[in-house]
């Protein structure tokens, strides 16, 4: 606060010369000590849970009412947010000029600071490169942390490759280790994309989770329309599984042998796939046996979705798994979930069922929808926090299962804008750990927080 000394001196002189009444005098003095300016001042700290968030504090000293305005340097201009601490997230790497204005008595003062943001978040004291960050795979000391990839993405170098190698130690092919890609025409395999992914993983000391030998949604049309007897069909499937599993023996840690065999409807019966139709109800067991015979050491999984949210689907899955006996090593629980469900107890029920069977648990295909009801056009701060909390919860649950049941937690995508969910649901969403510029989101820190 700046007091205009000249005015104060003038009025004090008047007061001394005209009156000796203390009470009156103090009244005159308080009217007189009017500041003509209020000096705007602010400070900021970096959030302990999200290094991309700055917490701003108005530190202006004044007991007078003045108007405060912020410009966070994000292109929104001046905003009036009232009093208290303000959290602002800087998603993009760059320099931001933040201004705080105090308006009093027709006079505006301002303070401005530059916020620098690099790929590790806000640079403390403007000094970038001094923040240390633990990667997901390093923080997860007892299980692998995976992500998906594509053969066209694992060539060359750049931000994506760096991030993948730094954060993850297990790879799953998003769609190139499925039957329609690996066996597009009868008698003619195409392993070129799968080979590229497996080689990249080997060169970078990453596991490969093979996904998925049999899936009704990735069955080539020549198999759907197979011309031949049922016995010939089964021999073809046996040859396909044997060829594929043998090719990657010692290179692929695990396979989803059959993916999504259960219906969603009441009773959750087996889907009426061409495999069930031609090989019989025990086609799953047969496929597991073919895979086991081809590689006695590879880990074999049954993989499906909605097994936390649906108790009946979970029960149907356990019935199926129990029938497989020693042929199965683990259950892959696809975690395509939302920020508001399924609940922690539903997820735990699923984990408990797997643990009680002494099987490995794969939290597979993790992505968490932030916009399941399509009520957002941009990811709001509140929703980002809720999504981050859900990531943390899921990771915490996984991290607390017994060591012998742990296997891997696989995230289904790196950047939000590349998530399959956007096409699948047809609306905007931000389900992953990184934004479209590979910046870590709040969800990333939720994941990391779940490992602590
Ligand atoms: C999806 C891929 O992400 C898409 O790129 C592809 O077009 C279709 O498959 N359950 C699964 C995954 O088991 O294989 C699916 O992946 C997503 C749902």
C-alpha cells in the first residue's frame, strides 16, 4: 500500500491547527489514510501431485477492498476468480506470462511472472530440467507395465519411442497379432507386422503379450466362410495356433488364447462364433491345448471385458476357466472402464476370484473414459481429477494382490487422441495417460500414485 505522503501531511496540519479532540482526530485520520494504489503481488508453487499444475496465491498487502484479476497466460485474457488459491494446469511445454492485477481507486497495478513448462512439468524457479521423474515401469517393481503399439510406430526414433521405452516394459500389438492380420488367406501367413513389434520389444528388453490368437471380431473372412468339413476346420485352427505360437516361442511371454468368448446377455452363454459352431462347445479348451503343446512355457490367458461390472459375466468366466484346469495360467480382465465405475469393490471381487484360483491376473486394456455420458467438450479439471483418482484406485488394487498372482497391467494406448474409444463410442474422450502432445496428464500421476 502506498500512502500519498503529501496529502497526509496537509490534512494532518489542518487537524492539528483546528481541533484537539482525539476522537474527532482519529476519524479524520482514518479517512485520510486512503491508499491511492494497491500494489499487486502474487506467488506460486507447483502442485505436489501434479507437476503441471501451478497453485497461485494473491500476496497483495492491503486491508482495502480492491478488485483482483488474473491472466494465466493461456489466451483467455483477464479473469476474475475471487479470493483464495487458484490451481491452473499447463498442459503444453512452453513459456507462459502470468499477470495479476489489482484495481483500486481507478488505478491498476500488476505483477507478472513467467512460468516455464518442460516435459517434466513446471520448471521450479524457472529452471527446467531439474525435476526428477520416476517412470511407471520403474515405480512398478513387482509387475510389468504394458502398452499397445503398431508396427508402423516402432520404427525410427522420436518422442513416441522414447516415451514407450522409458515408461513401459511390456508391449501388446493393438491389432497386428490377431488372426485376420497374421493369417489373411488360407495357407498364407503374414507375420511381418508381428515380427517388427516382437523384434522391437526384444531389442529394448520389453516383454511381448500376444493378443489374441482367437477373437470373433478379428477372424478373417475366409475362416468365417470356411469351405471344408468341421474336421478340416479344426485342423486348420490347430495348424494356425501351432505355427504362430511356435514362431514366437521364447520371444512372447504370454498369449491371450481366446478373447471375448462370452455373450453379454442373460446367462452369458458362449458366443455363437464360427469356432464354437465348427469345433463344438469345448473349442476353447482345444485351442488352449494346441497352444500348450506348441510351447509348454508360454503363459496362456483367457481375456474378456465387463467382468468387474457384471457379476453374471464374471461367474460365467470362472466356470469357463475352471473347465480349463491346468491348461490356463491367467485371466485377462479388460479394464475398459469409466471414471465413475465399476466400483472398487466390484474390481476387487474379480481380483479375488482370480487369486482364489491361483491364477495370474492381467489388468489388460486399461483405459478410463472421462466422458461416458458425453457431457463434456473439453476435459474439465474436475473430471480430470476424478479420472486420475480412478486410475489410482485401479493401480492400487492391482498392486495389492499377492505377488504370485501379479503379471502385468497394460494400458490400451498412449495418447488420448489415438484411443480406439473415440471411434468406438463416437464422442470426444480423453481416456489415457498422455495428451495429444505426449504430455503427462493428471491421470498419469494417478497411476503413479497408485504404485506408492
Ligand atoms: C481394438 C483396437 O484398439 C482397434 O485398433 C481395432 O480396430 C479393434 O480392436 N477389446 C480387445 C481389443 O480385445 O483387441 C480391441 O482393440 C478393443 C476391445
